[in-house]
C-alpha cells in the first residue's frame, strides 16, 4: 500500500505493526524506550568464555532482560571483531520514528574493547550479531516475556517466569504466516488513522519472510482490531491481533524491550 503524508510532516510514518497498510500518527503518544545515563555497565557476572575472553550474559527471558538504544549508524558483525562479516546495518530510528533498540544477549571484552551480542530486527529472522558497546546506549531492564502460540492462538505474558496475562489472538494466514522464532518488542504506538488496528499497537523485531516488498520490509506487529469476532484464528497478513480490551490490558503490563517468543 502507498504510505500517506500526515500533518505536513517532512517524512512518511509507516505502521510496521500492520505491514504498512495504514500509517500511524507520530506525536506525543508514541512511546520511546528510556535511555538511562547512570550505571550503564551494571551487568551480571561472568558466565562463559568466548574465544579466550569472557562473556557476560545480559538477558534471561525467565528473569531480567536488557535492551539498548542504537546511538549511531553501525554494522553488526558475525563475530566481535572489526574485520568479521557484516550481518546487518542498523540505524538510530525505526520506520515509525521511534528510537531503534536491540535486545542485548551478552557482552564480551576483546582486547580491551567491549562488544554486545544482540538480537537484531532484520531478515533472516532470528539473526544475532555483535555491535561495539560504544555504539549503544545504557542498559534498560525488563522482567517480562511474551509468548505467542500460533497453534493454540494465544498470547501469554510472563513476569519472572510467572504468568500474568493470557488472551486469544488472531495470527497470519497460511500464505502469510506469522514467523516463528525469538524476537523482542521494539516500540509502542498509538493514534492511528484507521480503527482497523484498535487503540494501540506494539512493533516487534519479527519480519514477514514472504511480504518483503511491503513498506520497510513487512515488520510484524501486535495490535487491536475492529473485527473482534474473527479472533481466535488465522486471519491476518502475519500480524498478531488481540481484541481491543485485551491489547489495552497487555499495554499496562508489557513495556517495550520485552522478549517475544513465537511458535
């Protein structure tokens, strides 16, 4: 679908969460993940060795996970080394105009330089890469984990491994499947130009492997709906739909940066 120019803005804002079919309105209700300035390297103790150096685990979906803002355009690499193969190029903003973030998995010191192993919002899905620590902001901690079952049509939120929310969902049709894998919540968006997406939506790092020609590459999102009677079922182009009351409940419990598992 063609993107719409809104309110005289100099850029086009695209709703990744709905594969670009309608735009979101940029404004004060777009939630930007906080970037703390204090104690940026307060992380857990050493957990394993990597190539003769020491790696520290940063995220545990059943405990505390950490996400970090991308401060400058940077290349993520296959190994923690400047000459390693490039696996992705990252910018500082998402297609919706919010702060671009990555889910930090571990940290390693290689010859005095710190690197972060992170989950990335790129194809192929489930890609991870190494990013220089100085290209990222401070650690942001979350204690939640969202699990979506495309077979049972459920979304379940856990806090420290304990279930605190569950609701029926609609997922992608067989020709446009919701991709299985491990991802994270990139941002939280409100104020849509169409009621199709309900009162708010979450953008995720997951992308459609079949709708790559959609705006910004077909990011998967989690949002409300104006057709609640279709839920549960296989009803979308790959996004995850909740009834509006359920997405509002989820929004009160789940912050951006939350790890997401789809199976």
